[in-house]
């Protein structure tokens, strides 16, 4: 309890070796300890500060920010200080159980796009209008980068909302950007065969992994991440099938596929050969595609597979395309051969609607003519000649 000394100004008291003032604000009694000495000069300074505070209260001009300015060490001030975007983001990152590569990608987009502008700003000072303005000024490296940066910032502000630090998410109206759909650009069967022959000719020892990798890609249509996360436990060579249940994302195996469904892929002879080749190279490891170093584990970088693929196309003089186009090649070859769309969709892990949307023009032309044949009728029409049914019709 404070001690009111005789002769002290109103609302000023001694507290231990300090000076304290009392007043009422927001229908609540407040007491603030001040760094003034217990001298006439110190008591006068405390009284002057109290008079300033009570005048601001009377005029309705004492705000939280002004209170924090007058009493920076107050327990009320410290309890309501809103963290800066930089400080809160660091706390948010530290609290997340994520892998090294995911954390590194978060740090990259946060430091590149948001920190230069918001690191020192309080979370409650960042308004939707500030977000919209900054979004128009930022120089995005790619749509993928933009979406990653927006996703990270949205998650950070959403966490601040849940913690009661801010009332609403200023990024709430920012939508994910949609990249224009790429044209389907498959390899021809001749190009496919030439690339595989070249890879087998130029890779030796453990590096034959890359040749087997693309043989499996061309003859199953599996996504790159699905192949790189493929385990021997999910391969059934006697049954000539693979169970696809995981994918590689940002260098780490995620126990789920892009479509969130496990699927069974049936294997043609070339795909079985690729897996038998890998059996010899991995010799019982967990993952099908072991690294070229032969140290165990598996390839965790799609850049390495893409590099060997591009080098092969360069040597052959084949127009450069993505390694993902091996999937398009499988789909278009199957459709051109007249295979049932439902079966191909199951192999690829797509819906039939998605399959037809992307690959309809590769359905064999003979099937197109078969559809047109359905329009044929037994009637024959000749100029100047009416059929029996036409002749029997009454005149109009």
C-alpha cells in the first residue's frame, strides 16, 4: 500500500523508495510508479504529470497510445503492446513443426517480399489498404512465388487473429493467383525412345538411376514427386503394379498424393524392366530411386533429374520440354491407342473430366469417325426425288 505523506500534492504518494500517482480512467482506478526522486522537485513533477493526465481524461483525449507514451513501463502498457510483424513472424515460425526445406522456403519469401516493408510495423498498423498498395508495387519473381508469399502472410495474420492480437486478417481479400494453363506438349513415341536410348548410353553405374527413372515416367505417367517418394514396400513386381500413396514436396516425402487418394498403377513391360533395374542398383534400400552417390536414401531434388533430362534433349537436338511432359506423353499415347479414358484416368490419378479436358484432341481419329457413323440413316436423298415418307406428307 502506498503512503500519503503530509503536504504532498493531491493524488501523489510515496511507494517504497519511489513516487506514485493515482487517478481514475475508463472507470478503473490506476496507479503508476514514476522514476522521480522523493524530493519537492520530484513531487512537483509527479503532480504536473497527474494534472496533464486528468486534463486529457476530462477532454476525452487520453488514448491507449498516449497512455503508453506517458507511462512506457506501465503494466497496462506492456500488456497491450502489439508485436511487430517481424517479431510475431519469428515466434510463429519457431512454433511450427516443419521440415528444413519448408522453413527455408518460408524464410525466403518472407524476407524477400514482406520483411523489407513490414518488419518494424506493429501488426495492428497493417491495414487492408496497405496490403493492396504493397501488392501492386512488389516485383514478383513468378506466380508460384507470389502465391507462396501470400499464403505465408495470410497464415501469420490468421494466427495473430486467433491470439487476439488483431481483430481481422488484412490479407483476407487477397486471392491466390492462377497461372495460365500450359499447352499440353507431349513427346512423340520416336522422341521418347530416342531420349531413353540416349540416357542409357550416357549413364553408367549408379547414374543409371536416371535412365530407369525416365523409363518408368514415360511408361506409367507418374508425377515426378510420386516417383521420387516411391518405396519398395509399395511395389508389387509379381503382380505388375505400384501403389501410389506419397509425393515429394520441397525436398521431403509427404504421405499423401496431389489428389489425396491412393491409387494402383498397372505396369507394362518397360515399367517392370525399369523397376528390376533399380532393384539391382538399390539392393534392398527403402526407396526405389537411390541417389547416384550410392549412399542410401533417395533423390530429394527434382533439379537433378531435370538436369539429366535436359542434357539428353540437348544432345539429341530435341526441342526442350519439362520432365512433367513425360506424363503427358503417357496419357496421349494411351488415348491415341484407343484405350478407355476411364482406365487411363485411373492410371494417372485424374478424374475422367480432367483427362478429357486436357487430352481430348488425342483421342484416335477412328473413334471420331465411329461417332459420326451414328448419324447415318437408311434414307438416301437425291436431287429431284422424294422418299416415300416425304411423298406421303400432305401439302402445306
